[in-house]
C-alpha cells in the first residue's frame, strides 16, 4: 500500500491518553486526516482505497518504547536483536517507534558513537526510530558536543552511576553533564545504582562462593538504588536540570522520586514490565534458569510491585519502557555459569510491553487511557516526539494499532519474533492481542502476517522534551 492511499479504520473505539471515542479514522498520505463519529464518515462521503473493520476493537496509537538496546555491546557479547529483528518484533507487539541508545565509547567522541549507531540502524528498521546518547566519557569536548547533538535532534543523554570501568561517570562528571543539559534543553536520563558499592559486594559474594544468578539481586541492593536516586536528584537540583530516572525497580527509589516531585522538582521516573510482572522468585529459579532474569536494576521481591503500580496510577512514574536488551540463554547468559557477575545484563521485552500493559488494564491496575498514556503519549512527550507520535489526531503520523481486547494468547519463545531463545514471560496468559499495525499509514502487521519491510522505518530527529518549560 502506498502512503498516498486513503485508509478508513471503521467502527472501533479510539483510545488516546485523554479520550475514548467511538470514531472512524481516516488516514491519507501517511497521516491521520480526520476522525468522525461512527456512521457519519460514510454519510459525509468519505471514500477510501482500503477499509479496516475495527468493530469491537480498540484503535490505539502505536506504542512508543523509549528505552531499547538493539545490538548493544555489553558483558562481552552483543544484544541478540539487530535493528532489523528487534524493530520487526516491536511491530508485532504494537510498538511503532523506538528510542534506542547510541553509545559513546571511552576515548571517543559522541559523534563517533552516533555515526556508528546510525550505520547499524540505517535501512534496517521496520518502524521509526530515534536515538538517545549514552555518555561514557564526560570531558570538555563531550560537553560541547552535547549542545550540537541537541540541535540535531538527540535531545536526551544517559549517564550511569553503575558499571565502573564501563559506562560509569563520577559525581563531578554527572554534575557537569547536568549543568550542560540545563543550558541546552537536554534531558538527563540516569541509571541510578551505586556501582562502586555494588562492586565491593560482588567481590565479597564471589569470594564467599556465592555465585548463583539470585546473588545478582542480593548485591544490587534496593538501598543502593535509592541512595543513587537521591544523589542524582540532588545533583540535578544543584545543576538546575531536569532528571529522568530509568528502569526504577525499588520502592525506596520510587520514594525518592515521589519526594522530589512533591517539592515540585522536574524529576521523572520510568519503570519496565519486568519490574511489574517478575520478581526475585524468577532470579532464584534453579539450574541457572535465574540467569534469564538478570538485568540492572535487578528484579525485586514481589512486594515492590504494588508500589510501582501505585506510582504509575499517581503519575509519580510516567513511562513504561522495556529496556529491551536480549541475550540468549544458550551461549550468552551462560557466560556467567559459576560467576553471576559475568551474566550479560538485560531482558527481552520489546514485543510484550503493549500486551502486558493491556493485561494490567484487565487486572485493574490501570485504566485504558492510562495504558495509552504511559506506553504511547508520555514517552512521546518526554522525548520530543508528541504530536507526530503517541496519539491519534489530525496531523499525527498514522501509527495506529487495531487491538482486539478479547483475544486470548499465551506468551512463548516458540511464537515470539524477538531473536532470543527464551521468553521472560513464558506461559503467561494475556487477554488482548494486536490485530493490525499501521506505520505512517502502511499496514505492517495484518492479522498474524508481517507485511512490513526493513528500511520502511525512518530516523526521527527529536524536539526537546515537552516536560521542560
Ligand atoms: O540490564 C540492563 N538494564 N541492561 C541494559 C543496560 C542498561 O543499564 O539499561
Ligand atoms: Zn541502565
Ligand atoms: Zn537500558
């Protein structure tokens, strides 16, 4: 289908972050051009080359996953999804935009890192994509480059208080990067864990013969997440910069965010499906199976989940992204047999997020509109894509999902499309399923058939966050 054709999505319930409307949606030239009450579109003489019947279905904006790591070099290996396989899997799961992380290698410029990520993604993606930039080497040149990148649409920068010797920045480097961001409109994204203290505990655990995957969760203590979150917030205050804390898993860390937000500070929080649906019980699975669940921040005891759901309801957490960073069990997670610290950190999930969050609607954790808000609209607003992405409104890109809220499915590696040999949600029953996916007006998934192509996805230069004023 060419993007100049007219497509009518008829009879569905259109759900955005703000409204639920029984409406038909007219798409032309890759964009939404109009919405009309059911029945009135034909009465108004709307004609279309293609009509998608959506009676009894939800018509929702394509998901915006603001945290993925395709082909990420990490833990002595590479994340198993390429931009091609990972964006195809995202499309299957109803996500039509990803924001991936380009990486600056120590001793290299931001530009070199960004060019390398463009080379990986260019011509490969099935859906639209953008980049954040990981700063691994904050120095005067890096700081100057940040300004240029913001001007080019890379408007967010991730810093790590964890992983000494890899991505780690010390407090002075963090403060300088925050000061730079406060002047140029960039959003600082923080991996908030005290990596220096964690490394001491890792060394002590291994010396004591504690080598199993579950120890990964024990040494990466909730207190060390909350301490780092607190410190990041204070540094951001000193710099006068906004702060977005990624992959919040501990209720104590969330409490720091709540306290900052109660003071009116521009502090934002993201959590991920793994922290909402999985727990340390998974990390403790026998026969090294727990390695499948090793990620950082780590999974927490089940009790933390209620606090995260509450945070999502009260808007103390604003975004659910996946932190999709898949490593196969065979040959990759296995690198850490006998030493949990060598298990590559990361979980697959880019295909599962929209469904898992719909299940949260079914289970009563969040409303339908909140589902769209945390998975589509707010990530788009937070990272300068809103209007084009994250909603269904005249002028927006026609990134649209027809979602069947009554379909039943069972999540499994046997049927998923991510290039990874296990599912973190194996056997989980989900009510709801993606039926049709449009990306800029083109049908890329249609009733169980992939109709997209590598190279359809376009690079998106982003504006500054709508959360900065
Ligand atoms: O375990 C994780 N989260 N892996 C990806 C890298 C990161 O810290 O986000
Ligand atoms: Zn991280
Ligand atoms: Zn990540």
